[in-house]
């Protein structure tokens, strides 16, 4: 069977994702579509709007055959690490190809840019280090380094666009495989990745979340099956946001010893006192973030720091877990997906896990993170109990 892969967050699944699913199947001529999906916390350092089991149902109801989890050690990282983990998982799942949405829409600029940056990698890294010493954030340092090195012959790919950036790192990670998959890309439709205003038929996930948080209608931008799920979750208080976690995060920041704070992943020496001071003066997560953000520390980077503070994840724990993909965790499948898994399972180089209880050691970080995610819910107690039970002992969803 010909399997194609996609990398997703589905926060939430919307019409643009539905287009991506169907275009991937068409371009890859695939029999099976596999989605690597982030779990409880996401790449920009945010809690997922709804839990991963609910998002798995959204995916399986809209054309995806298999959903596997991108572990926390990869899902909450900068683009390079995020992409490397996702591509390794798709490779372990025996995908022949993978497809990503991009602002570029054509594959050649990705391939050409990857080749040129590889050739100039030493000079590029030196420029980035020099720029960061001047107080620039890592993304800004990357941009300035590329502008300096390639001012006479600009790169063919615009790496200021968020989907182009991720796509570039997918292609780069794929090039490092022993047997690379076929990369494919489709032109991103409708709103931009970070657009906060919703219009037309396809809106960004950011805009849709804003509508949901503001108690406004998002009907036009969601498949009917997803709309019904989100409506039920809103009514039952099952929607997650950073503000829900602020009391827990604030307690962590105000009670932790500075040495222990400095041991947390992504926390750099020097920022600790600033975080603690901002926590003392802020009654909301938003006001805290506005106090902490600087030229050097972007909003996204601070959110990722706070995710690791919230989950008490230290540098060693994260570095060990992100060294390589050592397992693939199955969240859900269709009957077609189950047939594919039966065909490839014995050929996989890493274990395919269907229940947490069977691999507690491998999944210890993700178990901890899922417990923290459930702790801030405003839902009835039985919902939290169900979430934790599903995390530990329930089988994958079969649709």
C-alpha cells in the first residue's frame, strides 16, 4: 500500500486542513494517509485547544487513516527539531511521500535553498552566533545571517513565511534519512498562518480560536463534524487556553528556586529574575507575556519556556528524549489504516505503541505532560478522569 504522510496540529481541524488532506491524497496517489499530530502542547508553546483524542476523531472523520503522536520532546521545539521528529516518525511508518502546505507552492525552491544553505552551513552558523551575541533572537539572527551571506544572489525561497520555514526544515530533515521520502508541497489557501481575521471559506487556526474564545460563530470555516464536536466542548467547558493555566504557572514561578528554574529547558541564565518579577506583577497570562517579551526573547520562545516551566521539564530530560525517535505512539485509525498497520508493523525499526501502560518508561515524559494538561480543565471532574484514563490504558480510537 502506498502511504503518504502529513505533519499537523489540528488546533482545530478546519477547511484548510480538509483541503490539505485531499490534495495530499491526490498528489501522492496514496492508498493510506498518515498524520503525525502534536499532543497536548504545541510548537508555539501553547496548550492545544482540545485534547489529542478529540483532535484525532476530527482527523479520522475527515479523510485521515492513521493518527500517530508527535511526542512532547519534539512538538514544543523550534522548527528544526519539530520537523526532524515528525519526518523520522513518517519514515518509521514507511511513508513513500509527505506533503506540506506552503506559501511558495512549488517544490524546487525548497530543494535549491536546502542545497545552498547546506553548502554554506559553517559560515551561516557563525553569522547566527555573532548576531545573537548582539542581542537578537534566534529567528532574527537567522534572517540577518541569510541576508548577509546571500545579498548578491538571494535564496529562491522566501524564508520569512511561517509555512515555508517549516517546509524547508521538513525537506532538510528528509535529506538526512538513509532512504528519503518524496517531498510534495501544495499552495496554502486562504488566510495566512498567523492571520487573526477570519473571512471567506478558509481561515487560519489562530482566527478560528479567536472566534471561539470571543463566543463568536466559526461555522463557515469548519467541517460540520468538527463544528459539532467543538460546540459540545464549549458547552461543557472543555476548551483550553493559557489563561486557564496561569494560576498554576504563576505558582510555579513564585515558588521555584532560581537554580531549579535555570535547569528548566530553554531557560537561559539571566532571564529567571525577570520571569519571577513579571509573575509577581501580573494577574493574567497576557499581562505576564507583555511584561517579559523583549527583542531577544520572542513571544513564541517565551511561551515554550513557560510550557516547560509548567510541566517541570528540565534540560537533560528534554535533550535525552529529543535525541532520536525511539517509538511511535498510535492515537487512532480507520479500518483502512488498521489494515496498513498490520502489513508494516513487523518491519518497523521502533516499537508501535497502542497503550501507555505497556511502555511507561518510554512514555514517561508524555504521561507527565498529559497529566498537567488535564489539571487545568474547567470541565467536570469526570472529564479529567476520562482524559487520564484514556492516556494510560485506553486503546487507540478506531473509526
